[in-house]
C-alpha cells in the first residue's frame, strides 16, 4: 500500500484536488470529504491504467505541510 499526497483547493461552488506525483490525476466534489473519496478512486483508477499499459507506477515523493505565518 502506498500513500499519495493530494492537494485540495476550494473553488467557487465546489472543491477540486490533484495528486502531484500522478500528473493528470484530478477529481472534484461538493465537499472536502466527497473530493477526498473521489480522489482516492481516481488514484486507484489511474494506477490501474498504468498497470494495464505496463507503465511504471510513480513512487510517492511529495510531502505537504502547513506552516503558521503572521499576516
């Protein structure tokens, strides 16, 4: 099992997400929770496609952290 980092962004009426380690792997949803679930499904589907094409599966390397700053 691998852990891939996803980035979730708030849009005007929904959320969108992408996986930096899997270019082109994206998902959207009405809520953060829905977007996370759809992103999990998108990653699984993306990896399945890479396997079918006999393409190497990228190793997760991206890490995200939050930092506190004074504004």
